[in-house]
C-alpha cells in the first residue's frame, strides 16, 4: 500500500527517470530515433514539448514542493539548453524558439496540474 509519506520520494524518482527520457529523446539524432521507431515525436512537435514539460513540472512540483521556484528555473533553462544544443547541428536537429515557448507553456500547465493534485489529495484525507 502507498503511504502519503512515500509520495514525494516516488514523484522524485519518476521525475528523474522522465527527465532522462526527455533528454534522450530531445538530444538524440533524428536517424537514431527513426531507427528505433520513434519518429512519431515529430508529428506534433509543440504538443510533445508542452506535454513533456508539463509532466516534468507536475512530478517535480509534487516531489520537491518546497523548491518550486528552483524547479521552474531548472526546467526553463533545460528547455533553452535543449534548443541550443539542437541548434549546433551536432545531432542533426533544428533549434526553435517556439519549442522553448511550448516548454514554458507546459511548465505552466504542469504547475496547475500539481496544484489540483495537491488539493484533491488534501480533500481525500
């Protein structure tokens, strides 16, 4: 059975795994992703960015509620760094400011989802 004491720890672990997965997808060459059947990520690029950062923000906010401002700064900088690396042509990807804007929109959605989750969990006690 899941205890409420273990919830932040689980959220932290899942956040770190999700962050690693997002970085792997974002920083892998296109041909590598296509070889593994992951070309689906390019059909709805902005939606994928927003969703990834919403999930990361929600998990991080639930895992480290006392460090929400640091989390936001970390994720905003992570999104910008991803775009800068993609713009260097090291991995055959394109930099897009609009991807970063989608990341920031996802961060806002993730904060909202985390707040709703906290309110719902508080109401169930």
